[in-house]
C-alpha cells in the first residue's frame, strides 16, 4: 500500500478533489483548504460561505458545482502548485464561486516556518556577534 509521503503533491491534490466531489456538487461557493506538512497533505476540507437564514430557516444552494466545473477547479488547483516555492509546510486556500456559469477560483498560498528548526540549522555562535541585538 502506498503512503501519502510516496505520492506527489499533485497526486495528493487530485485525491483531495476526488474525496470532496460529493460535497462540492452541493455548493456554489466556499473555500477549499489543504494543510501541508513536509509536502504531505494532512487536513483538508471546505469552509462553506455563511448560510443565509430568514424566517427561522436556512436556504440551501439550489445547485452546486457540476462535474465540468469541478474538473476546471481541480485543474486550477493543480496549476497553482507551480507557484509554490521552496516551502514544505503551509496551507493553500481556494476561494471559489460560480459566476456566469463558470467557476471562478482565487488561490492563496501560505508558507509556514518554525523558528525552532532555524535554531537547529543556524546555531548561535559562541563569540559575540554584532548583528545579535536585542529587539525589545
């Protein structure tokens, strides 16, 4: 059996969209997010746009994304991976909405770094360093 760390990030993204297919078919807008750690997708899902309630009830979306719109969305998500540079930890969010029969997608790539990892990689020099100043 393949482990997720053995799959390319693009293949993992493809699996994310396959898993979300049924949910996307009931939504016309929202945000798909994927959290990445060591170039492996962990948590992922959809943040739904706020539901509008009137007279004590909520109205559901009349139509969600068609299979064709989902395919376009998936291709844009895969293409967005070309803009990911160097970082291995972070989150990618895809805000989507159906406009004039087409799915519009805005991608936000967020890189995350950990200062503790830098302290290991760049240990403090034992001699006094003039660039090591207090910032408080």
